[in-house]
C-alpha cells in the first residue's frame, strides 16, 4: 500500500505462516506481513501518527477516490483538495525507502519512473491500491505503544525498529525502546510470536533468516520465533546475551 523504510514486503513470505486467524502487528509500519495474509483478522498498532492516519484512510476510503488521485505531479503540494493522508501515501511512493513521506519525487523516480511503471507513483500503483482495498476493510488500526496492547491468542508479527543505526531513522526509533523489556514482552505473548531483527541483535536469541537486497544495500536478517515448525525455533533454548 505504501513503501516505507524497513518494509518487509519482498521477504514477508520467508517468515512463518500465521497459525491463528488473528494477526497482531505492534509496530505496523506498512504492514507487509499482514498484507500477505490479508484475509486474516488483522489488528495494527503504531505510535507514528502518520502511519496510523494512512491506515485509517485506507480502511475507509472509496476505490473511486483513490482512482481520482493525480499521478503526474512535481510536488505534493500540487494535490489540491486531496486529504492529507492521501498526500502522505503519494509522498512515500515518490521517494521510496524513507521513514517520512516526501514532498518531491526522488532522482530515482525522475530518471527511472517513466520506464518502470508500477514501481513509483503512477496509474498502475494507484490502481493496485484501489483493487486491494476490499481485502483490508475488516482490519483495525490503533495508535498505541506496544506495552499497552492487550495480550491475546494470535499470530504476533513484531517488527520493531532495529537495535542498530537503521533503527534511529524513525520518529519513534530505537532510542525510545528498552530492548530488555521488549524482549521479555515478546516472549510472553499468547499464541505464535515472530520477531524481526538485523544481524548482531542480541536482545532475543535470534536465528538466521537470510541476506536480502534492500533499497540501497544488503541486509542480513535474523528472526526469533516460538513456532516450533520454523528452523529459527532451534535458538529458543540458547542463553540470551543481554
């Protein structure tokens, strides 16, 4: 729906399939994992007001309204009479891989956008968003910190800001997180828990997921899960280093 920095869209299929009818994402962002399993009951939570505003807009907007959004723009402020949430969506699509929506198209979009239809903001992207809306009408979004989310039996997909320099780019980034507390919280969720991180993290006993090409560089991803059917669950009994 919108390409935000840290999105797991390209690798969401590598994580364990949800074992429960309900999926909970405490750090929703662009909710790539839930979009891969959109027919489930999905509950999104995030502290970022922009992220929550975008999802609230997507859950209620009409397809025709999305299809009416202009695609030939040089600056987001050219979008007259368009809701702020829609401007934010366009802002993410014109400069991909950012934590905040942009105002102007990136150099990459200006250079390659005309030849890569559907990659940057375009009629193809607009139509794809509109066609997907019917699949997420039953979702919910709540602006909340993870500590305040009621525990429930569900498939928890926890993609917090990484405990490294990448996690510092967010408005509510790693500096505001006590990873000891977050790790203990993750281990006590009811149901299935899947936690994302980057190589070098040690606040849970992470196991390897793979090396993936990101927007600008390669990323070595690791995962912690209590799903006994996933290889990373072999790391559950190891001693955590913090």
